[in-house]
């Protein structure tokens, strides 16, 4: 296992990080099996574990907490805050009120006195970024977290946060966690270069492109739309939709390339994500032991320029074959009222 420094923190982390989104009701409900998977990852040299409060409504954090009993000092532990954790107001977002409350809940579920990396799961334009950074800075000074970062932030939001931190004498985001894979390379044009310029560590998620880079979905083969992810989001798998057909076309060529290398498509996929110089660690999110073992085989694979050139021909740098799940969309694009003058104003003009 290779190790890299996480941004400017001085913390050394494995080039592959164990993601735990699939542990709990949303994926693998067997706590003992999930704990065995975590222990196997640690035994293979992974020292970086990423979770979030909202994964299976806190159950994932509880599983991680149980798994790390007696091994906490071995692990760089990361979790996140932002999404709703219950009914009613003030139970989500990036406000000081919610962050201070929810970090305590995460510490209890994780059975630890500190969190190595506490991440803001998504931007929140209801909350001033200074308010968020101030709360996180206080948590570092209190010793409850060691560093903090962002997740799925666009480049301009990252730059804004950096300058606010400098102007106000606050600690700054040390990491960013974006989606990144062969089929979704859009962040190569802005997010990754910005992180490099600001000295930030980068943890990438979704290296298998929502399952398309597992090789499970192939052109000309029937896709079972009644189960799994295809049932939950059929618009992302239905092969009659042009963007999905385009994904399948690229997958066929990638399978050929992996075969030439004597590797599997998942091994090629995770090695690609780790090859970008801005990427510190690639998050692997297995649901089963078999999936973990398959992904770990790619940990030793280093892609040379010839292979990367072939991938560039299939998916040009900085382009997306599909829009990655979880990428932030500007509020004016999702709320029409923010891009239209009031009716009275339109009449006056």
C-alpha cells in the first residue's frame, strides 16, 4: 500500500480509503460482516476510513465505531455533516448550531474522543461560509477534530472559503472530496487544479461510476431494472437513454483495455483515479468482502502514459460522459425564482 500526505496537515494516509456508505441498512445490514470487511482493509494497509452521519441514519458510524475498538490509533478517521438527520427545522445544513450539535452525535456513534477529518458534505447557501468556518475552527481548537474539509464543492466556492478564512483569521478547508472516475472527468478542469494550487488534499469517491465500471453492465446485455441501483434510479441505467448508451459504449472499450493489461475493469478504474497528481486517496466503497478483495487488487497497479493516453482517447480530459451523482448545482439553476425578476418588476421594465 502506498501512502501520501493529506494536504498540508502532515497526516499520512493510504492511497486508498475505505468508504463505509454501504455498511448498514442502505447496503450491508450485517454488522459483524461489515466489521470483518473493515478489519480486512486495515490488515491490507488501509489506514484511512471515511463515513458520514447520514449513512444509514448514523448506523454506518456505529458500525465503524465498533470495528475500531482497540484499533483507533491505527486509523485516520473521517466523517461528514450537512444532510438531514431527522424531522423538523435546524437538523441539517452548515450552521454553527447544527455542526456543534452533530459533531457530538458522531463522536458518540464512533466511540471516539476525536475525529481526524470532519467534512462539510455539501455547500449550504443559507449559511454564511464564515459562520461554518468559525464553528469548525473552534472544534479544532477544542480538540474534537484535527482538521476539516469539504465535499462536492465547486472550485469557486473552495476559493471563496479560502479567502474568507485568510481574511478572518480562521482555519481553512484542508481537503475536498469530489466524485471522480473515467466516465466523469469534469473536475480535472477546475476542482483538481484549484485544490493543487491551494495545497489541499483530495479524496475522490465513486471510482466505479455508479457500477458502470464494474463490468456488470455491458452493451447488448439485459439490465435488470427491478433491483439494486437500477430500480432506485432507472434513469441512470436504462440503455435506451442516450447518456447511458454512451457509458456502455465506453465500457466496452475499457474492458478490452483491461483485458490487454491482464486486469479487471474495476482494477483499471481505481488505478486511474489514483493516477492524478492532485488525488491523495481514492475511496473504495465495498458492500461485500468479495468486492473489497477485488478492489484491493488494483491497489498495486500503476498506469503508465500509454494506458492513460488510451483512456484520454476514449474520454477526453475534463469531460463527463454522465453528470456525476452528488455534484452540487448552483441554487439559481434549481430554483427558478432566483433567476427571474418579480412579475411587477418585469412589467415595469
